[in-house]
């Protein structure tokens, strides 16, 4: 008896799905991503605004926000909460999507996606050449900055007070109290 190989979906399959749901394709598997909660959206908006203002003011590139497809391969399509593409890599910005690895990806954890963001996406971003990955934990009020080098082993800095800085974007400093301030 022969076994059926595991079905692996591609970007072409992804494009056939109706618009509406926020979804991702990782290693040929589909994931439907639930709508984030209000706290997640506040954090994402604040951090995204700070990053976008800094990048625009210094003419460093462009910042984008979910939902926007980032195509890493034919079997890997993600929608990071926030992403940065430098001027030097602006060729990956297409009309419909980002076709390649952004320089910086920010993931704000949600209860339903936290494990996938911490493990699966960390490996994915490292494999495809994302230089820096920020994992923002709303419950812990912390940010972990992962520098994904060619060595394969990411280096990390964890921030739970003070300000977050980026090795990739010199001069960028984001006060945690500003990101996690409650209304």
C-alpha cells in the first residue's frame, strides 16, 4: 500500500482563497490568523507609528503594516504586524506584496499565535534572511530583539524596562513605557 505524500500548498493556492481572512502559508501549511484584540492593536499602532516616523524622518526606507503579504518562497507567505524594508532592498516591494525578506519584522504576540511567532516564524525568518525580528509580548510588557545572522544562531536582547534599540537601525530608540502605556 502506498502512502499519500503530505499535501503542500503554494502561493498559487493561497491566491485562490477569498479575501477577508488574515492567513499565512508556512512550509506549505495554511494558518488562519484570528483578528487581534484591542490591546494588540494599540501596541502595534504605537510601535508602528514610532518606527514609521523615525524611518521617514531619516529617509531609511518604508514601513508597512498587516495585512500585507510577504512572500518568502512559493510555500511561505506571512503577514507580519509591522515590517521595514530599507532603501537598499526596495526592489522587493511589488505592487501587490513584498517579494522577499524584509530587513526588520515585528510580531506582537497574541494568545493564539504566540507559540508560532516565537518558534516557527523565528526559524522561518532566519532561514530566509530577515536581519532583525522583534517579538513584542503584551502580557510581559517586553520586547525581544532577535538579530538573525548568517551563522544560523540568532543573538537576542530582551527589554522589560527602559528603551528598545535596534542594531539594524542606528539611532532608533523606543521607550517601553510609550509602547505599553494604557489608556
